[in-house]
């Protein structure tokens, strides 16, 4: 038994040792595992806490950089808008100044105010240019205001609604922040992952459809990093950035630019077209001022040279003629020199050359060349301003760029200074805001990139500008048709010609002003300054002319201040006259004791010699060589002077022969102004013509003297017509034999006589008015014999009656 027990003991000794060793090894393994787990735990926890801090820092850094970039985007909107608004403000300032300049040449400084008006052929050029300039001035000013206001409104809309700083919400901040106990919620494998032995999982995202994680990259990151990506950088539905992507604010702003880019473009083109017309008009204006008022020649050429050069320069700077596709010749190289044609025509027109048909033809030829060139320039402007679609050009730093969707006039591409928002970023640049919205997932790649809205170009400004160009072309056509009509029928043929004096070869001066230098000592004083003093040689004549002009005014004022009793005018008695059956006279004239009665319309007449209230005989005759109705007649020893309805003067020499009295158009006296209601012309003792006229709608008699040196009628005074006025019956006028007195017959039958010599006294009533209710129609009266008066009348279509004083 002992031996068996010892053998059994020997058999069990090795087994206990092995068990002990195993226990020791197990304990050591547990200790090692525990140490490894503890080390891994501490390592992973340290990594977690570090990543938690990095998570918060990265969140703040990402949003801080995004806000900085969005602030830059807001500056982009402001810069693009400020560029447009600054241009619009500049255009508006220039337009405001030019309104003053344009209206000064049209209103206060208009031609024809300070002297005779220029010729009609050059006034057509001037007024069409200056009014076209005003039209383009108004157009581009209003377009500039619209573009500036619309750009400001679009920028305000985007800055307050679209381009906003991406400021995180409190919820987002709470999600970005992590506490220490968050480590307890992590996966066991992440908590006890042994570095280098158990690698971290690769980048992956969770597929929303299958719920499985899908690998997205080869980089190995802890699972909590993947959670961070899914929680803080999750896809917001934005498009993933690409080499061709563009920040949304650029796309939105380019869409907004559709609202005003066209106004901006045509405001700039309108400035050019305004200055082109205005410089042409001011060139024509200056030469007319130099010729008509300053009476100088060479300064007109110098001023034209300066303005034409300025016009040529601005046209060459702004217009880049397209190499192909143009339908018109380059008139911008020709039109600045049209004023040289005009100044050449004016030099001939105002020169001392005789009015030969050759020179007249030269003036008209130069004028027509100018009209044709201006009309072709109007067509050329239409062609240059027409918008066209072109291929999109690459962007060049420092140069304007526009997308192909904007049809610009190619000729002004470099002058409109239009900058659009870009379609893509420069290489190396990225949009953080797009990255934040697209995150790192593939979902963002499925969302289309936001683009500018696709709309038809807003071409309303071009339609309005096109209307202005069509108006300019139409006005040149109209003015050329008018010039053709006047060239064929006569200058200003359709206008009333009060006080107008025809001047060769192509224009009519509105009047010969009393202060004109023609025929006076100042005739050679071309630039003025020498007519401020009276020379001793012509003081007498100047004073006589001044007294003759002012005397009637002084007498009229004195007559109003004097209280006197008007003498009772005598009544006339009916004379026994046997009128020829074919004669119905309505006009009287006298010489000595003889009285001449005329039919205004047919030109038939009779000579009467009155004795008392009876006549000694009637001699009938017919006037030959007359055309038109007779307004007045004056009879002197040289013959009969007739005033026709159109203002023309005719002379009938001597006496009638064989029942006919030959008359011819006067070669000395020019026509009276048009618009005459009543008129008479006679000769004074020196043979100088004198006229008395009543204009349509006027209630006074205007006295005119013929200035023989200038062959022009000059105002010499005015006579008040006493008594009641008749709106339908103008006063009838007649002159005595030597034009010393004027007789005025009014509608009521009264006759007034007024001396025309200096110091002759006031008006005298020489025949009383007919009784109230009289049905007679009263015609002219005349003075004959020793202060006797004859007055012609008719009664209800009966034979004419002649009333004479005793």
C-alpha cells in the first residue's frame, strides 16, 4: 500500500506543477491583456478627446472661413453693382450739364434773336442736329437712371435674401460640441482598438437605401470620425463642386443683370450719338453766329476746324468697325467734316460776289452734299447700334466680358465697359459654401448646379433706342423734302413774310434791323466796338431819323395828357356822278382837282373832275399789266403808284391813252411785308417811296420808309386809328399827292387826316361818321382841291355813291 501510495504520489507530482504553471501563465496573460486593454483604452480615449477638440475647432474654423468667403461674395455683389451705378451716375451728371448747354443754344442763344437769321439751307442742318442731340440726351439720361436704380435694387435683393453669412445655429453648436462621457457611448472595438495591430476602418458612408456602409476612400479613420462626418457635414442637397462649377451668387447676379445691362449699354451709346449731333450743331451754330452777327469770315473756319476735330476723335475712340457684316460705309470717318461744306457755302453766301446762278448752284450743291452725308450717317448709326449675338470670348484680366446670351452691338463692345458675373472660378479657387452643402457624399453629385435663369434678353431699351434712330432718319428725309420744295418754289414760301427782305442767293433775312451797319459808317466794323459813338459827319442825319421815328410816339403821349374838345367834323354831301355801267369802283386817288376811281378786282377805272357836288366829266380806262387785287393807289405828277394784294408795287406812268393805262412792276420799290389788310404806297417831294400799312389783326397804321441803299422797308412810325374798331373791316388808307398826309377811312364812315411831316400836328377828323344803323359800306377817301375830301361808298349792292365836302 505504501509502495502503491508512493507510486501514485510520484505519478501526480508533475501534474500539479503543470497546473501551477498554467495558472501562472493565465494570470500573466490576463495581466498582459488587462494592461493592453488599459493601454488601448487610454490611447483610444486620448485620441477621442483630441479628436473631440479638433471636431470643435474644425467646426468653428470651417464656418469662420465660409463666413469670410461669403463676406467676399457680398463684396463681389457690391463691386459689380457699384461699377454699374458709378457709370450711371457719371452719365446722369454729364446729361444734366448737357441739358443746360443744349437748351442755351435752342432758347436763350438761338440764332435770329440778335440779328438777321441765317440762310434756310444751313438752319435745316442745324436744327435737325440740335434736336436729334436733345432726343438722344433725354434717352440716355433716362436709361442711365433706370440702369443705376435697377442695379441697386437687384443688389439689395440679393444681399438681403440670398448672399447671407452661414452663421451656425445653437443646435448646430450643440451637435458640434462633445463631452468626455461621449467616449462611453463609442463602440467597444473603437474603445479598445490596439494601434498598428487593429487598423481603423476605411472611410465609408451609410447608404440610405440599403442601410449598409459603403466605402468611399482608402483612408482609415476612427468610427467617431465617420459619425462626425455624418452628423456635422451631412449632405444639404447642394451640388458637389467641379472644375466647371460656379458660386451661386455669380449665377444669380448674372440672371439679375438681364434686367439692366441693355439700359447700361444703350445709355453709353446714347452719349456718343448725343455728342456727335451736338458737336455738329454747335459747329454750325458758331459759324452762323460769326457770319450773321460778328460779320467775320476766317474765325468761322477756325471754329469749324476745332469742333470737327473733336467730333472725329470721339467717333474714332468709341466705334470699332466690324470687319464683316456691316451694311453701310464707314460714315463716321466722313460726317465730322460736313461743317466744312457748310462754312464754304456760307462764305460764298455772305461774300461780296454778285448773285450769279453759278454761285447759287455752288451753295445749293454744298448744302445738298451735307444733307445726304447726314442722312447716310443716320442710317450708319442704326447699323452700328443694332445688337448681334456673337461667340463667347475668353475672359481677359482688365477687359470687359459679357456672356454670349447678351446680344451687344459689336462696334461698341470695347466702349460700353460692361462687366458680367463670371461663369466659372479661376483655377485653384473653390467655393466653401458649395462644399459645405454638398459635404463629402455622392448625393451632392446628383444635384444639378444652380445656373442663371434662362430668359430672353430684355431688349426694350434697344426698341426705344431704335425708335429714336428711326426718328432721326425720318427727320432728315423730311428736311430734305422741305429743302427741295423751297428750292423749287422759293425760300420760306409757305410762311407769312412780315418785314422780310430777300437776300441772295438762297435765304431771306427776317428784317433789316434799324441798327444794321449796312450803308452806315459802321459797315466796315466787322467785329463791333466802333459803333458806340456818333461821328460828327452823320449826327444830323441820325438825329433826323431818330426824331422822325420817335415824334409820333411823343405826340401820342402828349395827346393823351392834353384835355381838349374835339371839333365837330363836317358831314359830306352826295355828289352827282354818272358811273359807267361796267364800273363798280371801291378805291379813290387824287391829284389836284382830279379824282381817280378804281375797281380793285377788274382794274377798270374812271377820271373825274368835280365842281362843287357835281362832276364835269368822266373818262373811263382800264389798267394793263397787273395781276392780283389792288389794295391802294396814290397819284402824283409822275403817274400812278399801285399796291397789290401780295405786297408788290406797280407803277403806271403818265396818263391813260386810248382807254388803257400801262402798268409795270416797280424796279425800285421791293414788295411790302405779307399779311396786309390795307396798304398804300406813294412818293414824296424827293421821289422817295413811303408806305402806310395795316396788318391783319392789327388796329394801328404802320408807316414805312424805303431805304434806297439797302432796298429795304424800314419802320418810320405808327399812327393810332381813332374811333371804334371793326373786326371785319380794316381801315382804308390813302395818301395825298406828295405823301404829305394820310387819310384813314373807318368802317363807320368817318375820315381822319394825319400829317406825316415832322411837327405837322395831331390827327384831324375831316368827315363825320354816318348815322347809326346806316347800311352803307364805306371804301377809301381822298383829299383833292383846296382841302376837300371825297369818300366812296355803296348801298345794298346799288351803284356806288361818292360823297364830297363842300
